[in-house]
C-alpha cells in the first residue's frame, strides 16, 4: 500500500442517481470516487445500480461550470454518463 499526499483539494464522493421517468423509471446507478473539485474535466466510476442498472459498470465525466467560492452553496456541474448494463 502506498499513499501519495498532494496539496490539491478533493473529496471522495458517492452519488446515487434515481431515474423517475421514461424507460428506466425506478432504476438507479451509483457514482463513486475521488472528486478533485478544481480539475476540469474529471472522471468518476459507476460501480453498480438497481433495476435495469443492476451489475452496471461505466464512468461519468464531470465538468464544473460555476462554483460560489464564498459560500459553496451554489455549484453547476455537468455529468456526461456512460453506462454498460445487462
């Protein structure tokens, strides 16, 4: 096991996206990974899901377009999601 410490700002995050309309209504998928918030673009892994996305794999490319640096309350992020499911 090796650990590399840097001065960059990042968070380890998990996001669960639940679909509420259309062909995949009721299904969800999960993003997990290191999220270096000042890096554009960045990538997170899709590590599974429910319903139609059970056993799914893939990735998402994230791009931050706006971040309120004073309060952190407002952020606009684009997610391009690529999923392989069975």
